[in-house]
């Protein structure tokens, strides 16, 4: 039996064009599917302190995991009344795995000592980011979001009576604002119910020593807030 295709080929009418079938829709591979943010946050919210530190060390939620040397979870008393939150680790912190160990850290320690405090007693120090950004640049929003569950869990576990946000990046993360530090000072804010005071980052004070007196005023204000001298709240 002569096939139609053979006849068309003999008449010089080949090739025969056939209708192309549309490919079946394919599902995304697991590598293309974004992680379940809510599930990750819920898992982190269930960790105790030691498990949290290990989880931070293994984190690959943002690209900073590719450039870090060490993660920098935090340091201090687990039941501290004061919690200081900075921006991100620098080169010294990335090398040692502890926040505020460079020149800015020495200035912070001196500020704490002036209040009869130190990082081993009644103080806990952490950063918005747990990994160093390349060249010490400011945290990017996606990086802050990736670390948000870790910082929130630290706050929950430590349950400080007062949070001190050091610098604009920390204030932006905790208060969801792009306002400058100068406009946020001398006010009682709150983060998830905890009183929060904003002051300058020690690294900024090293570059702008004239503002050290303002930072000292902020710490005295923070101490009065902690002691209950001020009870009003200006930010939820």
C-alpha cells in the first residue's frame, strides 16, 4: 500500500510539515522552589540558644554564606537586661566569630564600662546580620530579612528589659523606618513590646568623635528608661 508521504515525496511536495505538539507543563525542580519562609521562621522560633547558634553556623539563606569566614551570632549574658544590636560583623568579627571586637568594639566596651556594665554581665550584644557583608557595606534588605528570624529568636530567648539599637541599620530593621538616627534619639520606641532606644553606632562615633557626647546622653537616657523613670512609649 502506497503511503501518502511517499506520494508527496515523489511529487516534490515533501517535506511534510506536521503540527507541533505543545510540550507538557513541567513542575519546578526543588532547586527552583523558594524555601518556605514561614516554616523556616517557625522552626527557628522553636530552637533553644545552643541549637540557635548551630543553626546560624549552618545557614545558607542568603549569599553572604559564600563569603563569610565565621558566623557571628552574639555574645553576652543569656538573661541580660540590656541588649545592644548593631549592624553587621566587620573583618575582625568575621575572623573571631564575636561581635564588636575591633576598634568599634573597644569603644563600645568603654561606653559600657562607664555605666558599670560589661559584655559578660547583664549585657548581650548582637547584630542585625550574622555574617559579614563584603567590604563592610551596609546590609541589604534581603539579607536583613534572611537573618530576621534569628534576631527575633535571640530577643525572645534573652528577653531583655531594654534594647539599644546602634546605628541606622539596626533602627531601620527594628523600627521599620528610614529616618536618621538624629530624629530617633531621646525617644522610647518599642520592638515587639520591649522598650527600645536608638543611638549612634560606635563605628560612626570613631569617624565623628564630636557626637560621642550625644551617644553618652543616649545611654544615660536608656538607663533611666530601664529604671522606670520614663514610662511613655512613642512607637509601637
